[in-house]
C-alpha cells in the first residue's frame, strides 16, 4: 500500500526502526561519557575537594552520580547544611543510594524546631547505616 509521498508503508517502517535504535544508542553513549568525565574529575581529588564540588552542584545531580556508580559510599566526615523545612527532600536523597553506606561521623545542621522530624529522618533510611557518632545541632 502506498502513502501520499509514493513510498511503501513497509519501507517506511524499515527505515524508521534502525534510526530509532541508533538514536537510543547515541543517548546511552553520551550518558556514559558524561559519567566517565565526572569519575575522572573525582579520581585525583581528596575528600574535601570532592565535597566542595558536590556542594556547588544541585543536590539531585550529586545523588544521581552516586546512584549511577552503584558502589558502597564510605565517608569519614559528612557535613550537610540543610536549610529545608520539609525533610522529605533529605530522605529522598538517601533513598537514591543503592548500597549500604558506612559513616563514622555525621554532622547535620538542620534548621528545624520540632525534634520529632529529626527522628523521622533516621527512620526513613532504607539501607543499613552504621553510625559511631551522630552530632545534631538544632
């Protein structure tokens, strides 16, 4: 059967399918190359320099990088300055981690008046979190 341009429908389907697959592969390659650039930038830096880089970017982008690594994140010191009234934003970042996280020190500066919401943050962690010292400044 022919359409208004005079081409067969079968030929149109055959031409479109490889192009869609090619576009999908190109998108995957671009995503992988971006991830490799981020990994190379992090490779030669200390923990303090990495922390400064992450603080400059949006929090969701930083957590997506960690999610794509699919490795255990072991940190000696994590300082989070969270000026949020809604703590669900904080717990959503933790839920994105796919492996157990081992912390030796966690210092959280949370501008929150109700102490119950701080305990809710700890309850909503879905993976194993081992803490030696938790310092909370309310």
